[in-house]
């Protein structure tokens, strides 16, 4: 095979058995790699009703056919498992260098099964795979674990690990790699913790076989040029990182503030990308073979490290009413150390603040901290308590839905399918509302980033307040994203590249035919198998919705005043476009068309 | 009339981030760009009072014009 290493590494932690299996070429053609291929294999092997934190759940780390190749941004990997947060399929993506290194070790993916009887870590050095004792690592922060493993590991090894939050089965725990990179969402870190697996160290020295090296060189040159000449990927993201979005989203009046009670934050500029670059940025921190280099490395009087990203700044900043950038950077730092998802952590603190505001959280639960909107010390303090599951932080560590539900008011959780929504108020961005409601992993912006056409004007500007055309745009964005997530490339390339470009790269690398049409069809196929897994897991169409606040309470101020998400005006058309019945269930005809069961 | 202009990202370079412009009656956004010596091609996103605006749109007293170069993220 070309583009692929052709090998799946399967490790059973219950039995200690390690094996290598051949990758099925037909499956690779139908499901590409990464998110698609791992989901297909996962859904075929695992009962959808499995308890996500039981040994019967499996955990897959998957690269794509472009991971570890000379393509721009080809260093990413995808974690696929059943989510303990949402009970849906989880596919959580991360950058850095670990994904490419796994490919160099000779594997397209790792499937981890069972549960070790004591803490362990896995060390992979090409063909040599060992399960090793991790007693000395358990309880350690991400930086401590990485420091220790780097000393013992083969030279140039890359390290993936969970922090204390994953060990303590926090349903919003992340898997961290290369210190600051996170497969953040959907609680994948808790699945790793439930298997007593602390870390995976990998070192590889093999090349990725390429079908047509000359053609790939040509296509890479063309795509890299597009990335460098595009205003977003060539200048905006390299200069300011993702945080550049703070001001533009706020200016549009769709920057959720105080747990979505407001939609504009008066002090947004204090936590903007411009402020970050001016006062706190010390260097850029790019991923493997990335010509964009959006990654930030920041320093305050107290901490320094990777990040923060836009979503993180919003979650701890605007959503908690906090305008203190050093506190936001510190909260981000502790999320990286404990291995917590920054979006779910910040938004859960915001939900706790509203629960406190409304009298649900009592004085005796405060543990010396405040839960007032705008309190900078609170976001740092509660992040640490969530990371260690201390006091009220124990309950908060399972996310905002379970926290609000425990007080009998789950609607205060600004989540979809129990996963917290990120940093865009969908009441003023109609297509994004549909994208959130129909996302296969719950509240998420990177399943269909309608912000791109509705706010940023890419590839063309859509009126953000109208419904017309939004179901079509949502489906195309979701399908293309599913394909990109399966290649091993970064989604940010799509600001500059289209379906044809991705098809050309995968074709040159693998030798398989990939037209733009086939690219979108593969994305559609992947989307449908995710949906079918969710349905089998009991997450039905009744959950294709948004919190009541966003459907019923109009925005009260600013440029998007008076708006709610008019989901009813889009959902039926969306289901119909997908070839699903009126209840949002894929029809037999659709399944036949895509060749899925 | 008084128009408030808010500049972002690289458009802030060599300029302040927020300023008041006093312009003659019925100015367009184009006039604002001329006053600030901003090349229209450098403006990717143009908002008037937080809503999508156009370069030839006529402004009224108290309008807030927000100008962005190409930006993105997520």
C-alpha cells in the first residue's frame, strides 16, 4: 500500500497481548483513514451500548494517509472511542508531532483494548512494542510525566499522556501530546484513564511509501502556495493565532458572555489576539510540517506554556465574564497540566457561576473560592479543583450538563448532547446553530465550521441571519470536514484549499482515485456511520437540538439583538438533503447508495 | 458628522485601535478608508454597527465602522 503503512497495532491491556494486523485496502479506500477509518473499525468491533469507561470500550489513535508525508500540516492524529461525556462516537483531533511519529514507527493506527490491572504505559520503537509499569507516573502532571519519560525513552521519542484528570475519570479529560497539544474534546482522556494507561511513547524511523512522489511534490507545492497566499492562513493565523477571532466575533454580537446570558463582552479587547500578541506572546509553536504556525507560546508572571487558543480564551474569559488575560493563560496552563479540555472546563465554570447566581450552589460548597462572573481568581481556582476532583470540583469535573442536572436544571448547561458548545452564539449565526444541533459528537465547532461563510466570508459571504441555503452549506461543510479529518491534515488548511486539492494530495500519496465528488461522498459515508453508531447508542434525533435558551430567549443587546436560532426552519431540509427520513434516521436507500450497513 | 472607527489586527499597525472621525455630510465607507489611508484590498470584513456593510454604503451620525483584514481561526 502507498500512503499507508498497512499496519494496525492492536494492544490488549487485559492480556498483555500485542499484535500487528494488515490494513484492509478496500476499507482504506472507503473510509480514508483517521476519523473515518477508525470509526468504521470501532463501530464494527464495539457494541454501541458499551459503558464508555468499561474495559469493553476500545481506544483508537489513528493517523491518515497524509500523516507523516511531505504534505502541509500532515502531523495530526485522531482519537476515536465511545465518549463518556456524550455517549456518542468521540473523534478528538490533535496536532503536534506525535501523530507523524506513530506513522514513522510503521503503524496507521493503534487499537487499545481491555484494562491493565495496574498503571502502565506503552513504549513503541518501530517494531519493538512494550507495555511498561507506570506506577512512578500515576498522579503526575503532564509536564512531570513528559519530563520523566523523555529521560527514559529512546532519543527523539514523542510523548502522549493523560494528566490527573484522565486518571480520575473526569468526563471532560483530554489526551495530551508533545506537552501542549490536546485531543481535547468528549472526555477521551477518561477512557485512557479507565484502562490504567498513562502514556504512549513512540519513536519511528520508517518512511511513508508514496505512490507518485513527483506528483505529490507538485501538488504540495501548489497547496502550500495557496496556504501562504491566503489572507487567513498566510497572515492572520501566523500573526495572531486563533485568538484573532475574539474581536470579530464580539463585534458581530455573537460572543457568548456570562454563560450565554449576554452576547457581547464590553471588555473583549483585553482578552483579544491583538492583546495576546502585544503583551504575552513569546514565540510561535507550530506543529509538524505546518506553513501556518498558528500555535502560540505565552508567558505571564506566573506561568508559561503553549496556547491559549481562541476557544480557551472565550471559555475562561467572556463566558465567565473575565477580562484578566494572565488568569485566562493560567487557567489554560492548568488544563494542559491536569489534562482537561479547556472548552468544557471554562464553560462548566461559567455554568457553575450561573447556578450560583441563581442560588442553586450554596455557601458551604464554595470552599474558599468565589463563583461570581468576572472573578479572575475563580477561573484558575476552580480549574485546579476540577483537575483534582476536589470539593465541588469533583462534580464539575464531569461537565456542565451533569452539574446542572444534579440541581434539577440541566437547561442551564449550554451544551448539545451533553457536550459544551464553543465560542459562537448560534442565535446570531443561523447555520452554525444547525451545525451545532446536528454535530455527531455534540456541541462542537469543528464538525461544520459555518462561521467561515457566515462571519468570515470564506469561501463566500452568507447572510448570517437568514435560513436559506444553510442546510446545504452545513451538509457540505460537515462532509468535507469528515474527509479532511480522515487524511491526517489540519482543518485550518480548508481556509485556503478545497475538496479537489485534498483529493489530489491523497491520490498522489496513495495511488487511489480521488475526485472532488468522491471526497465529498466519502465524507458523507463517514458522517452516516457516525450517525448510525449514535442511534445504536441511544442518542436519537430528539437530541438534535439546542438548549432552550438559544431557541426561545432572544439576544437582548448588540448587533444580533432579537435573534433566536430558528432550528425548526432548517432541520427538516437538512434531514432530507442527507437522505434521512423525517425523524432524522438514515434511509435504506441512503445506506445502499453509500455501501454501508 | 461623527463616525466611530474601530480597527483590528494588522490594520492597527501605525494607527490607533479606535478613533472618531468628523466627516462631511453623507460620507461613504470609502471616505473613511481614504481618511485613514487604508487600501480597500486590505479590508476583508467590514461591519457597520456590527452588521455586514458595503464599501459604498452611506454612513449616518453615530455609526460605528469596524474594519478587519483577513482573519480566521476556530
